[in-house]
C-alpha cells in the first residue's frame, strides 16, 4: 500500500473535540470492552459479526496490521493506524442493519447472512476488484485472493459487466454443520463397530456389533473410507449403522445426541440438510440454486414416497428456472426428512438429552452439557453433539472453567473431539464414496459469510480499508485464523504438518475431512435465486403443505400424526404452489 499524506481541514478541530471529551473518545464496545481512540493515529473502524467464530482472530489481525502501518501518515499530525472493532450481532436485525451501513461509523465489515447481490444493487459496497484480482505480492505471495476462491465463488462474487467481472466482497469463514463426537467417550465405551461381525450373527446381541475387549474382538471396522488404520475406523458407514450406534449408546445409558432446544430447531434441521447435500453430491445439489442457470440440467434423483419407501422417477427431469420446484422431490431431501422424523419423534426421546425440547435450553447449554457430561458427576455423558464447526469457540468459557476445576487435561487442546464423517444412505452410496478418485463427502457451508468495504468510506482511508481486506486473506492471516478458531476461512489454502500440530484435535479433524470433501457454497448468479435468497436457505427448503409448523423438527415432535411420507410429499405441493410468486 502507498503511504499518502492527506491534508484534512477538520483534523485540528477533531483533535480539539477529542481533548474536550476527556482527552480521548471511547470506541463502540468490542464484546463488552471499550477501546479508547488514539488521536495520534488514524482510525479504521471494523465491524465483526460476533457469533460462533468470535473476534479473537480479528484482534490478532489488528495487532499485526497496526504494526505493519505504524509509520503511515494518512492525516496531518497523525502517524500510524488504529483498528477499532465493533463486535456484536447487529446484522441479525434484518434490513435495519444493512440500510444503516452508509451512515454507520464502521468502514470494513465481516458479516454472515448477507444478501450479496442486494447489497451490490443498493450501492452499499466498494468496488475492490483490483484488491481481489492482483497478486498478494506485498505478502510474498504469487496468488491473488481470487485465486484462492473456488470457480463457483469467482462466478458469484465477480459481478458480470459485459465480459468483465467486478468484485465487491470476498468470502469470509466456512460455516459447516455436522456431528461432533466425543472420541474419549467412544474409546472408553467402545462405541466403534467391530470388523468381525460373526459374533453378532451368532448371538444376535446389539453389543456384539461393537468392539469388545472382553471377547478379544477389538479390531475396528474400516469405517466410512473403507481403509484400515485411519481416523474413521469403527465409525458408522450407513444411516442404518448410525441408528444402531444410537441404540447402543442408549443401551449403555449415555446420551446419543446432544442438541439445543426445539425453539432453535434449525440446528437439527440444518444438520439433516447436510445429510441431504452429501447424498445428492455437489452437482445435483447446486441445481437448488442454479436451476439450470440458462443451461437446462437433469435432476437424477427425483421421486415420491409410497408406503414409506422412496420410488425414483423412471426418467431424470430436466431442470430449468420454470420448473425448479421439482427439486423438492430430491431423494436426498427424503432422507433428511426421514432422519428428522426419527430423531425428533417422542418415541425416540431417549436418543437425545432431556432438555432438547426445553425452550429455554440454549445452544450454549447444550455445549456445556456436552463438555461436562460424565465429568462433573451429575451430567450424563453425551456421545455426539449436533452443532457447527465453530462450537469450540462458543464454548471457550466452559473449557476455561473446566481447566480451573479439573486441570489442563480438560482444555480445548487436550480433549479429544472430532467432526464425524457423514454415514451414507446405503451400501451403493458408500461404494461411490470409496471409489478411486471420489470425494468421501460433500460438505455444506450454510452461513453466507463475506467481507467488504462500504462504498462511502472516506477517500483518504479507501486504500487502507482495502489493504485490510487483502491483509486478512494473506496466507499468514489465514493460517492464524485457523489456528485461533480451529476452523477455516472459505478459501483454498493448506496448512503444513507443523501448522496443523497447533490445532486442537477437533480442528485437525475439520481440516482432514475438508481435504477429502467437495464443498457446496449455496448461492448462484441465477436471477430466481438472487431475487429470493431467503427462500432457498436450509430452514425454508423443508416447508410442506402437510403441517402448519415452520420447522420439520417441531412437526415430528408435536404433530405425531404427520408421517415422514406425508411431510415429504407435501414439500412438493408446497413449493409448486409457491413457485409462481417467486419473481
């Protein structure tokens, strides 16, 4: 970045005003803390959505960025740069937050749940094309930020203007949902499928499906990847095995599935949708956002449920924008509905924690119980947690409290949790995932997270603000982000063995699974999608004419007369009726 000297008429007046208010001004609280404005430096104001991924990564970047620009002079009488962070969840407040950006103090934004093309249309974001497309040479890199994006991300963020593309934002964090399992508990209780199933076949006892040291049956199955002596040995390979595992955990008096209250049923619904995405695979699932995208494509897994069984259409259906509603009939979505009906029905209450349907029970409560389970002498041990990959960051205070009570063995670094590879629907799907050259899983980033500079940032700060976007996407910053959060940014980069060693056990499992997976970013340039973004998010994909409930988990827990079959077939009716109103 250049180091321009800008003469600002108001500088002296601003300084005078600052001194008149107790020598310096308090910044907007950063997570409850106040940072004073240093009038000897130029301020860059940064907003961060302070959700599960937290703000520690940004504080670390702030320290290094300020050091990098310590000698910059952007205003007369001031030298250096001060990053002032506003960290909260205001962006959850709907259009009010987004509409107020032009008059807000913040200049650089890291947000989730953003409607990118709406913000582009409103003129909210600064054109940062050069910053995105030019190599990060000042950081010793030959790649640009664009080079670190997937082809789908480049197409989406590069707004077409004839033959050229204009970038107004870049991807931020990767927000995968999934099943976190307690490896320490799995090891202690033997919650791994045995390689030799002959004992079960002879004795027909559920326990005999699993490793039993007393029977000298301790070799684990090859697991989802079909290879022995890898991290997934003994884990469930199919949906059938997943529920057998739940049955076994229940039999041993532990909690199979820990998750937060029904008022937040998007948790279980989004995770069930993760199963659907994995079933369909990247190309078929992207039809839900592209609708052929001007080039009609075939949906290969459409059908209906008859007498509790999915019956696939005899022939594939060619999908266009005009008939995109047909995608409500994807087989992967049927399996998601089936999973939700089984997990959430009262008859399966023994699968999950006792407070799962307590409206006052939060995701933080679920995380705390997951960590304290089997440790504090009163909380039942839980084998699996339904949550996002950010859960360890959200549970930081619980980890800290447990270290104080029980020692360093209970720290984030030392406890052994992992992201479970998703089991497959059946043997056929399992074989496909194990085929030579195939990806083991399709992962789904559901957070719609991005970073941008607002368009009306002061001219003398534009270069600084844009440089901050480049800075946080340099390799050093990406690795730092991953080390702090034990998750990844939504960009292509890799960590060395030494860098991975700095992560928690859980963080390494996220990296490992991501390296073996296709990634779905749920957006496209299709006009139908862009005009109706909210309609295609996981919480809205499973609406049905079969119930008045907005969420499938609520339906299956409260309206027990609604079958999975009726629910799924009703999804097709609902979306077909809705489709004409989507412009």
